[in-house]
């Protein structure tokens, strides 16, 4: 089959335009692949869950009869030890859970540390 002579440059232009469009879209246009979108959504969901659970951690701290002792420990501890102290106190263990959440503990320590 013989193609018209004008078709070849038109197809090459369309291919080059599509390549440039894809490059610009992914580089500057904010386009992402499906797997990147899923990863970003998962990370954002994790952040939102932690943000929703921090008030529960703070409530457990406020209702703990030994909170004064634990706060004194937190004040005297180094930054990287504070999470473990909070986990040992049980404040980062959510109702119905058997283990503490490290992410919740880290966020809760930041909130509590801001008060002293």
C-alpha cells in the first residue's frame, strides 16, 4: 500500500509532539504514574491516621495516674529515648490494640514535649 507523501512528516510531528507533551507533563505538569499516586495516597493516609490517633494518646496521658512521673522521665531523657518511655507508659497503645504504634508515639512525644 502506498501512503501519501504528506503523511510521513505528519506522523513524525505527531510522535514528536506526544513525546514532548509527555516529558513536559511528567516533569512540570504534576503528572504521576499509577504506582506513584498509590504510594503518595498511602503515605497521606498514614499521616492522617496518626493525626487522628494523637488525641487518644494525649487523652491517655492526661488520665494516667502516673503521668507526673512519666513526664519527669520524658523531660530528663534524650530526644531519641522519649518515644520508648512513652511506649512503656502505654500511651501510644490504642484501645483494642496489643502493640504501640511508633508513628503515634513519635507524634505524641512531639505534642507533649511542646508543653514543657
